[in-house]
């Protein structure tokens, strides 16, 4: 025999399971919950299981709103799901000493950061935090043709928003003399040379494991050529400084690599002061040593660069950092290339660096993507060498976890269609600002006078086809002109009636900017005017960030569902 208390316990867990899973409780899950939380029932499992199935069947016949209401009356705390987040942790670094870890990120100032750049920034920041070390931001601006002067300010702003703490900053265009001095020392050691061969011929000789004629010239000749290179004695493409490696190395990419090249294009910061520009492998190796970098975490597209840079460390007898190379990431459905975005801004195609059609950090921020979601994504991706496909849906899911609790609920009606209601006096309703936070209060509705409401054009078509519709948290309507009040019985949802968002005559004009750049015009309920910004959820539509909230207009940017 079962008692009333047993049935009450079963009903409570059946309601909770139903609320958590869109109105459909799973009998097996409820059995597990009941027996797990109440071990005294286990000896009676054979007796209780059929009862659980019966109560679950009864609960599943209830509309979701009614299920939630019933559960709230039993125990409102059960309406909130406990989030059991899996703990993801990056692997330990080799030879890492607390307080002694120094790492670096190396953004190129061609524009602001995009979602792909955030990976290396966050991973390095995570390790520096763990070991109480230092993070250096080194701006690698040795390609003057691709520099955007505003990027020197935009990148630190992006890093700050991401929560990446930079302890020291350096700009490579301020360090040319350092690179020149070290290249001269390599020349004097016989480990570098100045090559005046045609570039294609030089590369062909490397492929064939043959030395170019310049490689074996005496050190004195090399130094004379080097002085001429630094003083502007060669035209662009006329000469390069080259670091020697193994000309017979099995990997052709590692054989002799260019250290300095001639660039005639003025630099945004230094103008025409320099014509000999360091290549990445030279400047990075020198800076990593002089800045005391102990660990390097970067993509595996730098594997060949690591092999090249190790030659410079070896020639000078420097201790090499510990290197880690994570797999490449393919980011679909996003415009990331700085030059394309910049051209789009110039042509008027894009409104700016925060245009929602791009994948910039600024666009993510504008849409309401939280930095903690981006951080979680890359930490969970880890530093394994396997290539991965970026998932926007996974990022949105993580962001949903970050913003759901702080996002109050409101109605937004796109392309509104007017309906007057007959057959009733004033209609009243109430909806919570947030279903998990009753302490925040609710939105109280009163539709009177002409009893006018607006629903979306899409919902209006569904209304006309079905003949019956439910205005969420208010009442049911039968189709007509005017529409006819059809009571407030929630069971119409079980009969297939659609529950829709709606706005009364006091609705506020609103614009919702979508990820594809289109704008949905409509109405939003006036309660949203009390919001100070941040994110909200437009019910049955998705999350959005409020960009402008005024008495006559609300502008928001869609984040995701």
C-alpha cells in the first residue's frame, strides 16, 4: 500500500522532471530520482514503479505552465535546476615554477581582435594565472603595409574586456636596433649572410639542397653588405639577411630562413627611419629570450617557426622556452579577415569593427556574448594538437549559461498585426520577470478600453489558420475581426493552440538587429523600459542585448536562442 506522502513525493519529482524537459517527464528518470533521494522506498520499488508511471502520465497531460505553477506551490526552489558543470582544466606546464612562469601573446596590429585571436590570449592568461606568473603583450608590427594605427588602442581594449591581464607591453617597431645588433653578431659568428640572389632562384637552390653563391662569402664581405642593407643601399627585393641552418635539413621549410628584408613602405609609427625590417622568426626568438619567456603556447601552424627559432637560441647559447602547439581551428560562418572588414567599413558595407556580421571581439561584445563564455570555450577545447571545428552553437550554449540567470523576460512582437477583442471586459494577467527569481517581481497586464493587442505577422497567419490562439500569460482568443475572448483555460495548449507573445496598445517601438545585419521592427512591452541595459530574453525568440532604451524607442541586438 502507498500512502499520501509517497504520492506527494512522486508527484513533486514528476512535476520537476516535466518542467525541466518542456512538459514531458520521463518515468525512468523519475523512478531514479525518487529512489535515489528516498532510499527507504527501494525495498518497495516493485510496488512504487507502477504508481510513478501513473502519476507521470497524469502530469504529462498538464500544460507546461500549469506544471510549473503546481511545482512552485509545492516547492518553488525546485523550479531552478542545479547546474553541475564539469570541471575542465588545462594540463600542467613542463618545468613550471610558481612565480617564475613568463608567457606572451603576440598580436599584429592590423585591426582589433577576432574570435580566433581570443584562443591564444585566453590560454596564455589561464596559465599565467595558475602559476602566478607574468604575461607580456608584444605587438608584432614589422609589416608596415598591414598596420592599422588604431589597433594599438583597440587590442588592449579587447584584451581588457576578455579579462586577460597583461603585465608588460612591448612594440617591436621600437626594438629594431636590438634586432640589428643581434643579426650583426650572427654575421660575425658566420651564422648569417646577406643574399642578393633573385628570390625565386634562392628558394629553388634551397629546395635542391644547394648553397646560394652569397652563403659562403667571407665574414668581412657579409658585414659590408650588411652595413649597406641597413643604410638603405639596396632597393626593395634587392637583398635580404638570412640565418643559416642546415641546408640539407629534411624539412625544406627549415633550411636557411630570411631574417631581414628591405621595405620601402613607411611605418605608421616610425615613418621612413628604417628600411631593413625584421622577419618574425628573428624578432620573436630575440624577444622571447630578452623578455625571459619560459613557455610558449601557440598553434601548430608555428611548428616550422619553432624549429627555425631554435637555431637562433642555439647559436647564442640561450635556454629555449618550453613549446606547446595546439591544433588548428576552423571557424565557419564568420568574417574574420581584417583586410576584408576594413574594406567593408570603407565601402559602407559594414557599420564598423563591431558590425554583427563579423567575428570580431567587438561584435561579440555588442551581441551580448560574455567573456566568461569565450574563456570557457577555449579552456574546454584545451591545447591538444588535434584540429577542431569551432561550434557557434556550443559557444551560444555556454553564453546561455552565463546570461540566463541575469536576463529578465519580456515580449517582443515583430511586424505587429492589430487585434481588437470582444466578449469580455478588462483582461488581466501577470508574468514573472524571471521564472527562477520570483523576488524580482513580475509584469502586470491589464487590457481594457478597446481591448487592443498586437501579435506578430507570422503568428497572425497561424491564428487565422488554426482559429484559436493563446496570448501568453493573458487569455485565449478565437479568430475573427474583432477576435473573440475564449477564456483562460491552459488546456487549449494540449489541443494544439499556439502560445504567442503579444503587446498591448502601450507597446514601445523597437528594433532588433539580427546577426545577418537585418533589422526586425516591432513592439516591445513597456516593462522593458525599466531595464538599464545588459541582456534580456524575448520570450520564445531568444536573448538580446539592449543597446538603447528610451521612452520612445528600444534598440536591441540579437545574441542567440
